[in-house]
């Protein structure tokens, strides 16, 4: 009887160990894009695609294309021809010479976690020629977190500027769109990922200070940069503030 019980337990244990491990829940991250981030093209792409690290929810996951004046000109979503639902695409209209931004909003299929980001590309030989700001730039400072800190997710940064933030971010008045004032808007770069926050994504936390919540960061050391980026080229139009943080969990 004891021998029978021991044998049964061993069989059950072997069966359990032979089962594949359940996948750990993660969050969707951009793996690659076409055109690649920062690409300079001689002609406009017929299709814009973005590949992600895991399956996305069909409902709510979107790509949006913005022209050199930051006007949305096209939108797309899950590429249904890819059964794994890890690709989103946009079929753009005719694109004139200039620099374009693709903003992605990805919802993980397993836990509905939302991640956002962007990539950009240029069309035409003169697309990357820098255009100087129309007026002097307001100061921009990274207040917190301080440089070389060890942090845990979630991480929020605090910036300080006396400028009218509603006109210096996407979704606001954006002075550059009316060709009055500094033709720039806020850029936040984490390693190779560029974020261009909308005005509604910034929370006022004091006089001339604003808080921006970053997406969950992987463990390890990250380089963060903030600057006013040219509305057309997205290159820094002034001083770049840089910090290095180590994420420990």
C-alpha cells in the first residue's frame, strides 16, 4: 500500500513538472517600426507598421500619425492579417517632405496594461534641416528625481519652466503651429524612446512646475533627457537636461 502511494505521488509530480510554465504577465513594448525611428526616406512609405513584444488588445490599441505641424492626419490599429495581434499599422495619405511623428497607444491583451510612446521619420532631402526657433526659448529644468538615484516604479519626473506649458506641449495651443513664439514643444527621451507629452498629461505641482508620469521602466540604468524640440525636426532647439537613474524594481 505504501509502495502504491509513493508511486502515485511520483507520477503526479512528474506530470506536474512536465507541464510548460505559465507565461509571466508583461507589458507591451515597441520592438521595431517601419520606418525605423529617426529614418530619413527619399519617398513616403505606403504603410507604417509597429511591432510589439506581446499580444495587444484589438479594441483600444492605436497608432496615430502627425504631420510636421503636429496635426493628426491618419490613424490605425491592429493589423488583422497578423494572427498574433502583435503588429499595428497605418495606411497614410500622401506625405509631403517633412518630419512625421507616429504616436502609439498599446493595450496588453492579458492584463489591459497601457503603454504609450512614439517614433518619427522624415521624408524628402531637406526634411532634417534644422529650423531655428522664432523667439528665445523659456528656461527648462529637470527638478526631480535627482541624478544618479536608485528608484522603483512608477517613476514621475518634475520639470520647471516659466513658459506657457499649454502652448509648449502637444494638444495645447502650441505656439509653433501659429508661427508665433517659440516653435518648439516638450520632448522627454528615455534611452531611445521619445515621449512628447500632451498638455493634459502634465500635472501642475507648484509655481511653474509640472509632473509627468513615465511608463514602467525595466530594471537597470536608464538615461533621461528633456528639452524643447523643434516642431518640424524634433531636434533639440536649446539646452538638453540629462539624468541617469537606476531602476531596482
